[in-house]
C-alpha cells in the first residue's frame, strides 16, 4: 500500500531526522542517569571540598569549552542541514529549482557558519586569558602552600560578594589578601628589560604599558575582607593587601603599605612582614571562619545524591 505524505513533511525531512536523533540521545542519556540515581549509592565524603587555586577560572574554562564545542558543531552542521533541506525541497517536495533559492540557501549556510566561528574565536581568545590567569594562580598558590610548614593557614579562591580573592593567608604576622595577575611579557629582544615592572606605590609600569587597576583592586578586596572578618570575629582584624605578578622582576621605587612580589619565595615575605600580631588561638579562630566559607565545593562523584541529602549538604556548607 503506497502512502502519500504531505510535501511539507518531505521538505523538512532532514530537520525531523536530526531532531529524532537528538531526541533518542536525550532519552537514552536521561534513562541512564535515572537508573544511576536508583542505585542508592552516594559519595563517602561527608563534607564539601576546599577551593583550590583558580577554582572559579577553572569552572569558567569548562563552561567556555562546552560553548566553543557547541558553536563549532553548529558551524559544521549548518551547511549540511541547509543543503539537505534544499535537496529535500527540490527532489522530494517538488519545489522549483531557482537561482534565488540556491543563492539564499548558500548565503544562509555561510552566514550561520561564519557567525558561529567568529563567536567561537572570541570565546577562544577569552579562554586564553583565563588560562593564563589560571596557570598564574596555580603557580602562586603552590608556592604559598610552603607557608604551612611555618604555621600559616592558606586559602585559595576565597568567595566574597560577587568576586573572589585569589589567596588569603593568616599567620602570626597578620592576615593577607593576595591578588594574582597574569601578564604576558613582550618579546622585544631586550632581555631583562622585557621582564621588569616598576612599582611606584600608585601604578605598575610594565615595559610597554602602565596599569593602576590591579593595585586598586587589591586594596578594595583587602578592605572587604577586613570588614567581613571584623564582623564575624567581633573584633578588629586588619588585612594587608598583596599583589603577585608571577614571573616578573619587581622594581619598587617608592615605599608602600602594599607588598608587590613575583610569587616566588613567600617564606621570605610573609613570615618577616612586620611584628608578630596573633597567637595560635587567634589564628585558628580566623582560619575557622575562612574555612567555613571556602569549603563549598561539592564532590562531583556525589552528583546522583538524593535531593533531600543535597539539602542537608547545602545546610552544612551554608556560607557565613
């Protein structure tokens, strides 16, 4: 028995086929996730993980990677889908073959592909910046971890109000809010001059440009941390702003209350900064408040935990 289908169905057959394939994939993956939830297993970890160096940047990079993949997939599939629809309309639905249709479909396919590729390139450019920032934060964070051997407590990617403080250090010489900035060096062939930045207390003079924003940002973040710690501790807690520029030689030509260093040998900077201020009891109290706010990373292996158990976890991890 011959079945006659409407021409419109033939015309959009490729779109329907692609939609069906995505639907099958969605149902199968969703079914697998559903049965995983019913396995009645959960992570052995009973509390959240501490944030690592560059935790926020790492999350952004993961999100951007998915976006870039989706855009490249769309750029690749656009000509295929448009060409398939054109053929279906011409040879299955009986649409007349005209130069107008051909030009329109070619322009449409090329336009979609170009748009997606341009968007993907912009995302890759942003990812390169984030990757540099992540690597610099990790490098500085690894060096700062040496301070544990000298009785300091170190916290990374400290979550504040709509921003993050790259590193927070607390020890006998005080509390420090460390902001890390990754800056690429120019390749002018001038050796040491291309790796030298001059700090005059107000600005950073790099070989080919000048910046003030990192200094101002470091001071704002330290001020926020000072107010927050003073509130939760019930007493005044001073916070020293610190700026780290990994890989650069710092030439400080003017005195400043804010240390600027290249991220290396923190065991020489922080333990020798000023006079001892805090006893072990005070250090532990401050570190406890910092840890409560930093221990908010749920284990990925626990993504199938029941909703009521997740609520209990969130209550345990509720920020101060």
